[in-house]
C-alpha cells in the first residue's frame, strides 16, 4: 500500500503515470483546506468575533508550537518511525531554557541550551532505534517516561515564573507584527525550511526511500544509519525549539510543560496525510493538520461544545484519517492495476 | 510438541530469558525483603498482590496480542471509559449487580471496535489503538468531566481489599491465579494457543495451514476489551472512585511487562511464565521504591528504562553473539 501511495513522490513529473494519483494525494491538502474553511465559516457565523484580530492572534499563538513539532514528527514518521517522546522533550527543553534564562544566561545561549537539549533527546532516541534495533514505538514510549522523569528530577515541585525571565524574551514571546505573532513566523519559516529539505535535498529524499522500502534503500548504498539519526535529531531539536517558544509564550514553566502533547502531534501528522507506515506525505500537509486541530480546539468554546470533547475528537480524527488513507491507497492500487492491464 | 519446540535453537535463548527474569524476580524479592523496611511483611505482600492485579489481568491478554505481532495501546483508556460509564450508570440508579456485567460487555464492544478497524479494514494496530487511546479517554471525559463518583457500596469495595478469613491471603489472589492458569493452559497446551504462535511467527504460513488469522486477532481484541472492562470494575471498586482519568498511562506498564517477560514485539515468540514474573518484578520494584520514599515521578523513569532495556538487551546479546561467531570464523 505504501509503495503505491508514494509513487508520485519519487517520480514527481512522470506525466501520464502519476496524474491520477497526484490528484488524489493533492486532494488531501485540498480536503484539509476545505475542512478548515468550513469550520471557520460555521464558527464565525455563530460568533463573528471568531474572525477578529485578537482571536486570530490567539489561534496562531496556539498553533505555533504544534506546527513546529508536527514538522519534526513528519520527518521521523516518513522513515517508518514515530517519536512519542516529543512532549517530554519539549518539557525538558522548556524547563532548562527557563532555568538558564532566570539565572542570567543571555538569550542566544539559552536558545542553544533548549535546542541542544532537544537534539540530545533526539540523538538518544535515534541511537536506541538504530544501534539497539528497538522498534521506534517501544523506544520512544520508554523515553517519553524517562525524559519526563528527568524533568521531574531536576525541577522537583519548583517552577520558573514569568517574573524571573528577561523582559525582552517575554516581549518577543507575546509580540506580533501585522497581527501575526513572531512565534508563528518562526514556526512557518522552520516548516518551509523542512519542506525544502525534504523535497530538494538528497538527505531529505533518502528519508522517503528509507520509509517506503528500507531493504531496497540499504541495497542502493544509502547511509541508513546516518539518515535515521538525522531524522530523530532533527525531530528532537525542533521539539527543543518548541520548548523555547513555549517558555517565551507562557513565561511560567513547571515540570509538566507539554504533558500529553504527543497525541496531538501524532494526530496532526496523520490527519495531514503522512502515512504512518512511512514513505509518503508532506510537511505542508502535517502543518495544515496541526492548524486544523488548533482551529477545532479554539472553535469548541465558541460553538458552546464542552471542552472535554476535544480529546475524543482528536481520537476520532486519527481513526478517520488512517481509514481514509487506506481507502485512497486501495483505489490507487486498483487504478494502477487497470492501467497496467491496458499496457498489456 | 512443547518439548520439541523448546529444544529448537530459536527458543532455547528464550527459555533462558524466561529463567533469567524469574531468577531476577526471586532475587529482587529476597534483597528487598532484607533491605527495605516493611517490604517483607505479610501486610505488604497482601498490598502487593492487590496492586499488581490490574497489570496482571491486562498483561494476560496483551501477551497473546503481542504474540500475534499486533499491539493494543488503548487498554488503559478502555479501563477509564468503562469506569466512567459505571459512574454514570450508578448515578442513574442502576444496581451494581447489573452494572458489573454491563461494564465488561462495554469493554468487549470497545475491543471489537479496535478489532474491526484492524482486521476488517486492514489498518495498522499501532495507529488504530493510538486513535482509540485518545478517543476512549476523551469519551470518558465527556461522560464524567472532572468529577468523581465515590459512593460505592462498602461490601463491594471492601471485598477488593479484603482477605480470606483471617489468613491474610487477599480475596483477589484466587481469581487472579485461576485466570493466569487458564491463560497459561490456553496458550501453551491448546491448538488455539499454538495457532497464536503460528499467526505471529508467519501469518501467511499460518493462514495456509488453516489458521483463520484475522478471526483469531479480532477475538483477541474483543478479549482485550472485555478484560479491560473487568479491570475497570476492579479499579473503580478498589479505589472506590469512578473517574475519567482512572488507569491513565497504564498501557505503558502493561506493554513493558509483556516485553520484559520475553515476548518479542515482532510476534511469534514468548511464554506466559516470563510475563507473570515480569509483572511481579515491576510491581515489586515500584512498591519497594515507594516504601523507600522515592518520589512517584522517579518510578516513571524506572518503568520507561525497563521497557527499553527489555527490548534492547536481547538485541545486544544476540548481536554480540553474532560478532563472536564471526570472529571465531575468521580465526578458524
């Protein structure tokens, strides 16, 4: 199924062979945009203030971290992996960054601390997966708890308050230009960079190859170990950057920062059309998926739906998305078979 | 057949893993009884049995599921949802005698939903059960919000914590032992049990030799859900509280003990005695750490590390063995 579904990724301009598939796959981004538009129109018709400048700014604030982590998760999922430890990584990075800042470390250095902590977490995941040959699910389910435990160890019951952080850092965290928060701009730029990396760079294309057929990819001499490490370190580093943004946005950081966030991120990526078995999907789709989830959670109170529904909706969306992927995959396979029989 | 299986090369390493985990468990119990205050008391042993009941019951079915090469990450959420549903029914005035079978039935239905998505639509169990992990937990919040239902009848809640007469043996021990024995017999001594190994080791070969792999897996998920429903009943009565966040995160512990017990995450390999030992080991470690006043957060580090080590260690051992053999070949 995956090998069929990612055919267009490997032959982007193969003309006749892939146009039908291209359409179906592009349909996912189109479908997401339609769903977003429908949701926004309905919510805005209930309460027009949903489209007000303040409301949109809140939305983009909330989306900034999710989009960033979804971009990192995409890179890992493309290789047939998964990183369930992103929430804990974010928590660790947010706490270390905030602690560093509160003890007078200059902002650029604290930024490096946060990203570095995230990259280190990612390196641990990558090493366990690649060298230890532990399935990514098990490895990162384990480190989810290990990393979170480390945060609790270092933080104990204490927390870093907004008043301990430098003024400029917090101003940046709550600042916006033309109504778009700086934090969201950072996320969007990173997303674009990852998109370019995945589509135009050799290392990025290798990740698709590794995900769609690991055996074949190794046979062609692709440096599988290095690529896997790159994917996990990148995912960890982005979660680390997410921790810095989290600290900048909230100011107050305790040991529970980012708790349980991994579910939303996996949901965003899967809803965004990245195949859970690797090799297929785009970071743009994952970004749209993250945006959709954020809009849903911001629309719930406006639509007077109990906030308790949010997690149930996330779960239902994951199920719907993978079922849809399967359906699209089956249709594509059938279409390919028909085409093949014409050639004969 | 079992003896022949055991002597085959692939399973010999596993038999030693089984033996190792059982030995480690016994060793740990002995050391902890000596060095941790209050650990070795009969009273604490009783608590230990009650504490390990949920993990043990869930691990029995999870072992079979992992053995077929699948996974069920939604078990803890199923426990939470059945517990929340019990709370709603109790508030509506339904009698507990009616609620308990309904809770198990609800669990079975939730498991059947997993089974349908996985075997009916052919979707990966990992993705499906991450979805239902969120969905079922979300639905329990929809049912109960952040409230708790706590006015359960004393005679029921007391039974879950009580002992048989004056003996000090927990009431729960007997049903737990019966269920564990039943699953061991089912897995190791029946055709159905052996077909689980076959389905996990090579699903295509199993299908050609007459194992209805998809039907087998479907019913395993139904069983997993029903067991989670039973644990939901137990959890609610034991803590005398129906809450939406009951058993939150318990799936990690269940998967950890199954893998620590020597069941291969890729399916087809493993045995129940190792898993039972792992359940005792993990619960005893947590119990001892708690008695030694180590914070509950530190416990998550232990569980997480054990989960990784459980899979890492056999891999490292086998690759070290391979390297050794390769060197021997070179020198020969």
